[in-house]
């Protein structure tokens, strides 16, 4: 999908800061050089086709607007953002403001502006007023483990530990404004949003009562928003590079320390490869014949 | 000194799939039921939640959900001449433990056995003659037919919400389903799972060779579903952490998702976990069970009296409980006499790997435990065995379940098993390899059986179960034949390289194959060759019912759980409608 280059200098990893100009997008391949400026242009000045500047609602740095319930976009998965624009276009998601804007944008513009916001890093101001501790506790419970009595699974299963998202499919929730999250849950609950083919979100939202919704949205709004996805680097398959986490940029960790490798694939010499380990499995037999070095 | 508790109407030994089903049926009939489960209580929330549930080292490698073999293991040997040793680390098969049993960590592949499986001996004799079956084989009919079990299969599938495509409804064959299945009363409760890319290539190849591909029936649901108990299941997310794991999404049918929330609220039901049942007790006549003795987690011994005993633990443990309690005559392989432990069978598994070039992206991690496409053309007696010299068969399918990082490293033959070249090959092939499974039947013979180990004991001082097993020649021939068909399909799938070999003996317990251990308390119409009658009632002690894959006289080609579920409902129905009205033997011989 999307890769950034990593350079290794004397054991200190320096990730090239994900910048709009260096970000490539599979869908916008070939327009790489124009993507950044075009995305930034639409975000800050709007499009020639009568589209208002995104920043007028979503903030100069994509930080959103807590009071108005405009979502934070900075650092949200580029793929997720582009998909939502398509959803606004095809009517599986509806919003009086966003739907016309999404329809007016060309595919190229949509991809460019999605890439732009995916790469942005906006400050996360601590919410001025934190919800009651009991409310936050309930929110934390729903976010991290769920509620068995109501058959609600923890949000973290899909939205990642701490709500940092699982790009490209699942958006981050940490640091997202409570008013926006509440509106989104209402859309899921009322089935006006049909962008989840599994309908998991529609069902979960319908199982949450008002207290639950307040709690879980207040909880996520109080968590620090994650770094842009592009800074949580992936490395291409087969590359000798190693992933670097945003945190490791601050310290001078050794190469080995930052990249503990995976365990080996055998147990007591028996291959456990093959892909079908469970009932109905047995794929390991092919690999049992392989020669020993 | 054991503390004696108040008498219950019924006692469940094990609260897994069978225990939960019988608990529900018997409490519904008004009985006061107590469930005794040796493992821990556990629920979707909080026990199966992410991210900890996706800990491959903990669950797949260290097998966190399996029976604790530091307390209770199984000993193993290939032949009667050898000395069996305890299995210190589960590999070949993985007995589960805990509330919900193995139905928590199962894959959800939910098939029906065919009528030709239930009347195997008759079928083989009728079609191929007396001399076709080897002398050592002790295959036999079950005492039930597909017609007997149809509505119980149906009920079980609707309890789970199984996702599939019926091939044969009310006598009419439907394209896209399994054309070999016996007629069923209605379509599956939910439509089939989405077909992964590799499975689609398998379907096209199988189709081009004239076979009949169909989507694997899955208890990981394709869409939201509310079962007859009023419990709503969610859609499977294809997370790739299914077998050996609990499901965090309420998408896998297990007692926790389809039954227990209702059963645990029933005032007639009492659950006690971490209770190790030591034995079933009798009155002086030895014909009537009076209850069970168990030890709780604090080491206190209790006597739980009960009028009806449901033994519904894992197949191997069902056999061991009867042997420990002295119910039924233990099998003796030298004389062929005795029944408990007789006809232990397994499943004959093999695999084929199809290696593609790097343009074909398989995305093996994006899988579910029971998705994929299979063919039943070589199952059971669906093909002519006349010239082959074996009975039974196997289904073939592209039913990959995962691409998990520790376990999934497909490399072509000739690749070193470690080092830089191996790593390069893993990177090269990880996302470009399909694996086909050949899931084969297992015949019973005189040599494979279960008994109590003369040497090794469990944490409570009781003898371990001893397994004596090797693959019968019949099954190795079957595997060679069907694996070749799978290799042919693999070639038709357009891979650059196709690798695989049939199952070969001797059977080893150090390589995972399957947890489909069957037999040992087999059902039938003759007390001389079965432990329980066709209603799963002990011939010897009529208030003990034994339910599970231990009832299978031999194992069929398909996965067993659908049949275990159907048998459990069949037995429950008989208990409620016949036994409770007039307790005593249901079959007189």
C-alpha cells in the first residue's frame, strides 16, 4: 500500500518525516509529485469546483472542532479517509455538509486530500473539562473489554489497543471529539450509515444505551490522538529495513533493541507451518519432507 | 471424607458443548441439573478480548486453552508391544478444557455425516462383497441413519446459525451445494461465508476437472443471526485467530455465544467449575448410578448424588471416566472381547501446497476458521472403491485458516529448514501460497484402542488413559489415492510448483494433525460390540448416558462436531420424551 523510506545511519534510525510530498499513494500513483500540493491546496483553500476549504471546519491542522462536532482528521488513515469520501458520494454515509463536498471532488482530489490529512500531525490539547471519573471508568471498560451482559465486545478488538486504529480499515478513536463520535454512533444505530458490510457497528451501536454512548465517547475524547499512520512505519516485504516506532526516534536505541525478531517456526524440530493447524487442518505434511540443511 | 450434597435430578460431567446442550434440554423439561466442569469459567467478555487474544505464542504454541497436562495427560504408543509414555506437550491433538470445552477453540467446520457413514459395514458389504473388508477392521453400523438424525442436525445447525449452501433440500438438488449430502429439510440458517481468493482458484480448478465444489459449512457466521434461544451472533471478521483461540467478536458459535447466557440464568441449573470428577458411583447392584465424586479447586472432596448422569466430556475423557468407574467391560485387543476403549479412531490428514509466482497475492492472514471451498467427490462411498482396495475417503478443500506469523511459513521442498535461505524463501512465498487440506476418514481395527495406563497417574492419583494407535493400512492407501487427486487439483490451480505427500505411518504425536479423536464408547445395536445403545444410554448402567465423538464406531471423512451436536439433541429428545417417563433401559436385547 504505502511505504516510506527508512535510512540507517550509525545505528540510529532516522525516519524521514512523513511529509505530504514524500507520501505516495497506490491510487494516486503517477501523480506523486502533485499529490502533496493538491491535497494541501484543497485543504487550505478549497477546490476550483466550488469546494470549501476543509480547514474551515476541520481546523488549520486537521484538529477538528470539538464544540461543533467536526471530526479530527489529522493522522487518520489515508485509505480510511478516501473510503469515507466515497461512502459520502455513494450514499452509504450521509451528511448535509460533507455529502455535497464529496460529490463535487474528483477522485484525484479526494485521494490527494486524504493523503494530505493522513500525513498531518496536529497537536492534541487535553480536553478542558474531563468527564466524571465513574463515566470514564465505564467508557474505559467498554473500550477495552466490553460488556458480556449486553454482548458488546471491546472497541479495541478492531480499533486497536488504546483506540489508535488499525489502518487501513479501522479508524483511530483516541483523541476524536466526543460530539463527533456520538453523532457517528447515532448514525450506526439508526442504520443511516451502512458502510460496515459486517454490520458489527450497527449492532454494537444499537446495544449501547445513552449512558454507554456518553461514557465511551468521553473516554476516547480524553485519550491522546495517535501519530499519523505514515509515521508508524511499515517496511515493504523482503526489505532488510526494520520498522521503527515513533517513540524510538527520540532515543538512540541500538539496531537490535528496536527490532526484536519473531520466534522460530518449529517446535521440538516439528514443523508447524502449513496454514491449517486446526481441526480440518493438516497442511503441515508437505513441509515435513523438506530437506535439512 | 467426602461432603455429601443434596441430590440433583441430573448431573453433567463436563460443561462443554454437549453438557451445555443437555443442560438446556433437561432444565427445560423441569429437571434440577448440576453441571460439574473441571476447567475455569470463561466468557467472551473479558476472557477472549483483544489484543491479548491474538497472542500466538500463548494460545497456539503454549496452548493456553488446552487440558493442563501437568495434571492430567494421556499416554501413547503405536503398538501393543511398546511401552506407552505420557504426552508432556500437546501436539498431534489438543484436548480442550474449561467452560464451553473444545467448542471455544474450535474452527467451526460443521458438516453432516452421510447415510453411508452411518451404515458403513452394510454399505460396504452390499456394494463390494464380504471379502472387501480386511479381517482386522472392526467397522460397524451406528444403529442410526441419516433420516433418524436429520431433524437433530437441523436443530443443531439452527442453534449455531451455520453459514452454508445446501445441496439437497427436500429431495431437490441445488447447484452450488454439496450434491452428495442426504436430503435436508431446509436451507442453512445463514448464507455461505465470503470465498477467499485461494478458495476461488480451487473452485475453478475443481470445477474444470469435473468435481463439485461447494462452500464449507461454517459456524463462524457470514452475517448477524439470532438463534432460537434468542441470542444474537455477529459477523465473522476474518481475523485469522480462530482455532486454538476464543472469538472476541461474538461471531463463533460456542456454548458461550449460543446457549450459556440462557442456561446460566435458569434457576434449575447450577454450574460449578474447577470440579474434577473422579468417578461415577453405584448402588450395590452395580446397575444403577447414584451420583459422582469430585474434588474442587481447594482439594475438598464432595459426593454429588444424582438420578441421571450425563457424561459429556471430550471423547478420550469419556472413555477414561467409564474405565475409572468400572462401567462396561474393558476391551482386550488380544481376545477382541470387551467394549470400553474399543474402536478408537482418528482422522487421516494430509496437505498439498500450491506455490504461486509473486503476482498472485493470497493474503493468508485474512481468513476464518471455517471459510473456503471443498469437494466431497472422494468422501465416504461417493466414488467407486471397487479397484482401490480400501474403504472410506476424504474431502479436499482450500480451507486455510490463518497466516499467523509463528505458524505459517510455507516453503517449497528443498528449502533449508533454517538460516538465511529459509528466511528468504518465507518472504518469497508467504503471501503467494495456497494450502489444500485432505481430510480423511479413519477405520477402526482390532489393534487401535484405549485403556488405563498401568504406570502413569494424574494429579489425583488415578491412572492416565493409554492410547494405542497407528494408521491402518486401509487409511494409508486411502490417503495416497485422495492426496494424488488433490495434487492434480493443485496443478490445475496454476501454481508454479505443487508439493504434498499422503499421510504416512507411523502415527506421531509430535506433529499437529487433528483433534478428531473418536470411539471408545461406541454406539450400536449389540451390547457385544458397543458401550451405549442407539440412544447413547449405557448398556450396563441405564441412568448413565455417554455423549460425544466417543460414540463413533469409526470416523468418517467430515469433521465430527455437527454429528456430535446432532447426537446430543437426539439423546436429549429421547431422554425427555421416553426415559424420564419410564426410567430404565430404552433398548432391550
